[in-house]
């Protein structure tokens, strides 16, 4: 009688990424293309997306998608590379929006200068505001950053400043829809590759050390508060740029820009896209934001279906979209006899 053979699934690493990352001058064209193609797919895909979408409503959805993508990038950077779980995305957006409104409305500065000043000035303001909280870790830092945007909205409403509940109108808009889309797409790509470059340098190693064991970094004679403040300034600067962009996109800055949607969406996008990958949370936002718009046709069931999708990702694809895709891309599988 013939004995039945048992087979099992074997997964093998292709090895190219391990052997060649960072050594592009020594690679063959095949290995260069292996490493570069995934990046080109992301860059080219985002750049040609406005050319494929001609519906006015969905053109605005593209803008909102990239807004959420940049906020998700900030959340992932601070949480996974610095150890600061920041729920203050709405704070960054609101501060950036109101600052550019003041520069553009009161001082009558051009849009480009207003956004630049709001990005840098808002980053400094948010960093100073969060400076007393930097010694905190984990849930304590998260709670404080979660409260700040709620507090800012209540102060503006109670004191009736900065337009009160009405907000500030009459901001200068962008020239056309093409500019609307490409400025935020370009900003998101620059932010992604700049932060990837940063975390790959020595300073990125220090930031990860602070995340894992801040006492060891302090014992080396480094001031961890300075490094945390630098990371917060980078993250809040990107968030303030997003807020300034939204203000000029809608030509208005108001209390709704402190809404918790700008704090919660980055978390959901990071979970769906893959924490710790930087590009993953952006892909999560690119998936979730259009999905949220498509589900509007279901009316009251929209939130239920949206929550169901998120639960499915948490339960069945915990690693996230990008981690799963990377594993499939860098490895191949075969059946072998046992």
C-alpha cells in the first residue's frame, strides 16, 4: 500500500531587499526595479489620480483623502517612532486654519506666505503648548492632547473671539481645482519621504530609543525633551499645514476644524494601513475616506457598516494593508513534501 505524502506551505524570503537596500549604485537593473517599483506605484498613482477623476464632488473627496493621509502620517510618526500617542490632530488643524485666516484676512498676505507662516508659526505654538506634557508617556499624553482641541473650541465660543461660532470668512481661495488637489498631494508625498529620511538617520535611532527606553537615552547624556519637542514640532507643523490648506480650500476657518474627526480618523487609518510603516496609514486613509463617502447612500446604516469594516480589519488583518502587502511582495510561497 502506497503511503500518502503530506505537504506543507513554505514561505521563503526573496532576499533582494535584505542584501541591497541603500546600495543602489551596485545593483542590477532587475534589483533596482524590484525596490523602486512599489514607490513609483504610490507616487505615479497619486499624481495621475486627479486626471482620472473629473466629478466635482469626488475631486473634493481627493483633497479630503490626502488631508486625512497627512494627519495619519503624523499620528504614525509620533506614536510608533517617538512613543507619543497624540490625539491632538484636531488641535493642529484648528491652529493652522485660524493662523492662516488671521494672516490672510487681517494682514492681507498672499496665500502662499499665509500658509507658510501658519505652518511654521502653528508648529511653534503647538510645540510650546505641548511642552509641559512631553515628560508624560502613553495614555497620559494621549488624554492631554485629546482635551486640547475641545478646550480651544470652548474658549473661542465662550469668549466670542476669532469670529465665535460663525468663524472667519473671506479667505483667499486657490486658483483652481487642479491647484487644490496637487498642492495637498505634493505636500503629502514630500512629508512622507522627508519623515522616512529622518527616521533612517541617527536622530531617528535616538527617537526610537526614547520610545523604547528613555532612561537609557537620558543616561547617555541626551536631553530627551529636546528630541521630543523636535518631533512634536515636525508633526504639528505638518498638521498646521493641513489646517491652513483646508481654510483656503473652503475660504473659511471655524470651530468645526477642531472637530474630533481630525483626531479619530488618523487612528483608524493607521490601524487599517499598518502601524509603524508611515506609508501604511496614508494608504489606510486613501481606503477609508472614499469608503466613508460611498456609504453615505446607506443613510443611518453608514456608521454601522463603517464600524463593521474597521472591526473586520482589526480581527482578521491586524497587521494592516501595507504590512500584508510587503510580506507578500518580499516573499514567495511553495508547497513542499514533509
